[in-house]
C-alpha cells in the first residue's frame, strides 16, 4: 500500500517563493563559458504539498527593461513545467560579451503565480580567438627574475560610469589592481589546468575601480603551475593576456589591453623550490625592494623596463567554470613557544589547514632575514616533519612590516620562525584557510561524540584539499588531482559540498589528458608521472556519473561519453582473455595498483588481489556506462555494456572464487566486499561470502576497518547497502590502530595518508566513509534514476547506542532535513522535503502506530510530498 501524505488542510493558499537563482550552478557569474547556459532556481513554501506547475523566465540586457516588463532577450511566457534545475537557455542567440539580467516567477499546484524573484545576472566570456586584441606579456628574462613580475600601464577614460569588464588570461597566478586597489578578493587565481591543452580566462567587474581621466591597470604575477619543465610552459616566467572593455551605447569597446607600451619590473618576491612533489617551497620576500602603491596612477614608472610581448603555441583559452579561490576562515595561534634553539619559535594554529600565514613584524633591523618553515606534524617529540615548505622574509626600513603569502601556499599546523629575537605576540600572526569558493551543503550531528568527531574531521579535511578547482591528494607534498583519491571521496565530497562547477572543471582536465590510444594518466591535470591503476584512470566514468546524479549535469555525460568509450577501448587492449591485466608504465603514468595505503598486515601488492580489484572496478565502470548510455538514449550501447558486464562478472567469479573457503583472492576485506558491491557474487553465494566478510572483520582484523584508499568507499557502499550500521559504527569507533579514532587520539585534525601517520597528515586517502554518516544514521538516501535528489528515501540505520541524529543536505531543489530521536520506545522524525521533490519513508520491520503530523497513517510505505513533517512510530 502506498500512502501519499501532504498534510490535512481544508483550505490552502499557494505561497511559492522562487529564490537562489543560479546560472551554470553559480550566483551572478561573470564570463561564463557557454552561449546556452542552464538556469536554476529553488522554490520555497510554507504549505505542505506545494508544487511548481509552471514558470516564466524573463531576460533582458538591462534591469530597467525587466522592470518595464520587457524580456527582449527571452520571455518564456507561462511554461507548464515542474522543472527548476538546469533549464537550458532558449532565448535570443547570445555571444561573447552578452550581458544578461533575468528573473523568474513560478506557478503552484493551484495555478497561482508567485511574485517575481530578485533580478539575477550573468555575462558570457570571451569565447572566440577573434574576441582578443590583447597579447601575452611578461618580464623580459634580461630584466631580472621573471617569475613574480609587476606589470602596469596608464590609460585614459572619458567617462567611468556604466559597465566595465576585465578579461584576464594568465599563465601562472595573477592579482589585478586598478588605481591602487586590488580588484576582487579572490586569491591564487586562476584554477589549475592542463596548460598544454587549456588555460582559463577570469572576468572581473572593473566598473567600481575606474574613474574619469587617468587610470592605471596593473598585474602582479606568480609562476605557480607555470613552472619551467611542466607541460605547456613555454616561457621562463608567468604571462598575462588581458583586456578591459567598457559598454558604450550598447557596444563593448576595448579601453586598454596588454601588449606594447606596458612596463614591467621584477617584484620583491622570488621563488623557493621547483613546484614539484616534495619541493613546492614557498616565497622569498625582500621588503627592501617594495614599491608602495605600485599600481597608482601617480607612480612614475619611466624607469621600468618595457614588458616583453610573447608568442606561445596555440591552445584552448576558455572562461573558468569553477569558482575562484578565496580565504574562507581565519585562524589565530593557540600557542607560541620557544623551540629548538635561540631566537626560534614554534607557532601552533591548533589544527591543520591549507593556505597562508600573515605576520606583523615590528622594530626589526633592515635586512634581517626571517625564516618560516611549515609542517603538519611532528615525526618525534620536538622534531617537525621536513616537507620542503619554507618562506623567507627580509625586512625593509619600516618600523612595522607585514609578511603575507601571495602566490604559493602551504599545508600545515605548525610554523617554525627562525632569527626572531623576541617572542611574537599572539595577535601578530594569522593563518588563512583557502579553498575554492563553493557552498557548504550539509551538516551532521549525533548523540555519539566519537562519530561526530570522525565526521567533522573528514568534512574539514575535504575543505583543505579543494584549492584550485579540483581535489588534491595532499596540499603540502604532491598537490596532484589523483583519480583514485578522487573516486574514493567523490560521493562524500558531493554530499557535503556543492561541487558541480568544480567537478565539471576537473573532468575537463581528464578529457584533456587522454592519449590518442585511449590511455589515461593517474592524475589530472597531469604535470608528471604518478602511481595508480584502473581505479584512478576510470575517474572519467564514475565521477562523471556521480556529478550527473548529484547535480543533474547532463552536459558532463554528453561531453565525456566519447572519452569514456575511448578509455574502455584501451582497457580491452590489455584484456587478452577478457580479464584486465597490468598495462605498462609510461612517461606520464607510473605503477599499477589495486588498493593502496592499506594498514600493516594487509598486502595490497598481492598480484591476485590487484587483478581482482582492477576487474571488479571495470565491472563497475561497465555498469555505469550502461546507465550513462541509457540516459543518453543510446540503448544499443547500453545493451553491449550490459552483456560485457555480465560476462566479466561471471569470469571474475570463476577465476578468483575459492569455493572451499568461501572467499575471493586472499579473502581480505576488499577482496570480499568488492565482488559483493560489483555484482560478481552469484545470488546463491551472497550469504556465504557475506559471512566470510564478517568473519574476516571479527577474527583477522579484530573488528577494524582494514583496507586502503579503494577499500574504504567499497566497504562503505557495502555496509550502507547491507544495512550493517552496527558493524560500520563499531569499526569506526575502534580506538586502536588502524582507525579514525586512532588518528584523532594521536592529534589528528585532518585525515592521514597512511593509517600509521607516515608522510602526510592532510590527505584524501580515507575520506570515502563520509557518505555513510548521511545515508546510514542520517537516513538520506538518493534514489537512482532521480538525479539531484528529485526523489529520495528517508531510512535511518540506527547503530546500537545512538539516540538522535540531526542532518541536512542542500540539493538543487532545496534543503533536505532529517532530524530523528528515540524517546520512550518511539521513533520521532522531523523532516523537510524540498519543493519539487518527494521522499519515501522506509520503516523497519514490525513497527506500529505510525503517525504523520498528528494523523494515523498506513505503515507499509509512506510517500511525502514537499513540506514539513513529523513522523512517529513505535518499535
């Protein structure tokens, strides 16, 4: 019996309120990368059962036209539709520089229209090569160190009112200044890219900074990933191509652009390190070379050399889709103490972070050299781990000076300051957490403090790993976008944060990195070779699918589908007997892994286990490709993928199953869980293999989670689907090695690379378990076939001892909330269901006396339309 519940109300007045208007999943973006953007909004209502039955979008080239009721660029009229996410532009043809203002009104289930929303806006970036009049410029190598130059040019404006956009394409990081003001608060811009294939344009609103008459446009550049010897690096220092455009009587005109007539000088910064694994170094700042107000129109720059105009090989130059990086949190030291030797101080910020430090210095002698070294942990008492992270500040003549990072960053908790005679004051030092400026989309809290601490550590770790429009393995040592780490954490990350633009950007890098024979690297971008295996390379398939299901981004599937098929062709090449065998190392890819970073006593280098894991993952890829092909209406391909998957599942079972023991391969946790997850285990053997897995955990692993990077999300998926909440909770709460509480009890504030804490303690190896908190005890489970949580299940899994959970998840339709509590033998759930979605409440067996908003309800199945509900039942 299916029981629909919308609340018992004799009379209801419609009250839809459209809000949170987005274009390409961003708020009022400038310089988007398409002329057919997708628009989204969220409806809210105080009435249960409210539903959108229609919408009207109006768009114009100015807000005044909208206010006058003119949607000359697009007026959909009343359009009968419940859709509110990713509605494709179908108005007047847009082009580079198009500036659009738009608003929305919606109709509810009674046909009553809402008020108009606020007016949102977007602009189209420079999409064609012909749009550019600017040239790349930098510091000539004969005029000093070209790695951190300052460049400037004066220009005049007859008037400064109206629209003005600045389009910047830098190779390396940039900061923009107009008339001695920094434009925008973004940092470490642009995002990372595969620079031999693609570089990014960032568009800024320049109007607030301009004035009539004389103006100065200036750039400060830093090499970043545009480092000598890396792919796409064709000059000895960073370069910038930019043009400032103003809107005059509806026509965009170039006010100034980079090219001839620009001045450049080496700044006070020089680099430390080589921008390679373990050698990312930092910045050396010589304050004696500082020019105050270097971007002021009043500065006499006649002594500056002419900037070099540089030609580079052609590549894609496209607007950046991911949000920019910004400072998201400020940390103060929790302790400063003497350390190791005279005039040396240890600053402890209390937790790990990725980002910058800022230090005020007072009363120092000119030319005094202050060294700052950074690390995320001690290798032994009193000895910091040396990770090659270092800054140097050479003081200038001022009484008070401030050092702050600018074009590099660190992963750290501790900073060691050398050659500073007096102990610095606590309020003289600040640390800044930096990450891509996405929105936080979830929260979890429960009655179990240990579960909360594990969740919060994973949540915060992912914030530390998402700087630059992708997820890195670690910020302090490698900074690489490993596909294995990404696959392991994608479901968790996309549950916790709104990462649609970030993943769309990152997946472009994977498509850029495929080789002509279909081979994939293990990281994207792919600056140099790194280890991995099929689970790493196949990110293009599984992450694309997860991005579609999380955000309803069909374009990700459409764009990447040919790349996915090309890679699977490469897989077939190394599957001579239909089972994948190891492929060779190359100059862009090293090693061949199954699982990775397993705890001591688990041999993740065992050849049989590696082959089993690799082939199970290919099975998952084929299953995913069947779904993708169906979504893309390619049923012929879908059938082929299904048959291939079924044949491979049977072959894996026949090859690796050991009937007498009831195990696969070595019988380790991942060797048993992955065949179950991948559909390899025949139905009649599932209970036997499951028993083997339970036995393995209890006896061999002493109740611990005993897998590596690949195994953690596999075990999480199995435990969630198998409703093994007690088992997962007990494994998570094991305090001894290996385990999350072992990390926390040993000082962890972010998850480690290895269960024993070796090498890196800000890492993306073990964050895949984070989805369990939301889907199991949190009870929010997305349903396949309903992307963006269009339909979802509420079915809390309650580990022994847990008495309440509060959780929420922001979706493209709105916020889902599930708060539950057990009181005197009754389960009480208070939930919010967004407009445009519906929720199935799944009851455990043998429940009775189900009440919904005070009204008795059938207990077999409960379907909730949008609104606010209190659901109760007795156990």
